[in-house]
C-alpha cells in the first residue's frame, strides 16, 4: 500500500447499530474521524503543529453510503490527502469491509488551517504547504 495512505481498522460493536441492526449513519462520521486521527498521527507531528498555533478544522464533509455494515464486521478506514490548494485541503477516505473488500462508504473531508490564537483561517503556504505537498495523491490535481 502507498505509504501516503493511512490504514486503521475497527470492529462493529452492538452500540454502533441502529434499530435496523446495521451501523447508524452518524457512526460512520466517528469511524471517519478515527481514520483522520490515525492519518495525522502516522504522517505528521500533531503536537508540533498545535504548538505552532495551528489546527486543522472541518469546513465540509461529503459522504456516500454504499452498503450496510453489521455487527462483528471488521472495517478498514483508508485515509489520504487528495488535494491541496491555497485556502483548504481535501482528505479522501474509504471504509471497506475487510472480509470481502466491499466498499461500505467513502467521503471527502475539506479542512482549513486555523490560527488557534486568533481563530482565523490561514493560507496553506510556506513551510506548511511544503510539508503537506508530498502527501497529496494525484499531485496533478493539486492547485499551486
């Protein structure tokens, strides 16, 4: 697997289910968030970014539900940086069932960098841009 893609796994538990005995749609947001945390932990020093007064803040999430996950399914969340422009970046994520590889959901998560001292978004440039750029899959799609 491409080292720019982070993989995390989880097992569907009873508390993830809704009244129809499949994973509730809101739980997928938690699964995706867990995948993003794993991605940032594997690829970047989050503590260093936070100490610099930076935070990655959600501004948009588009999710496609492809099929239901049920109790005891083992799921993998694949997370990668899909695009990078001057004001925002997009993380692409896929949730797949491990046993058969079937896609459960996929999502695009757009974030901006926030200056934690002022509460204002920052351009993605300079050292931060230089750090992120090598992680972008499909570099041809990246706005410079």
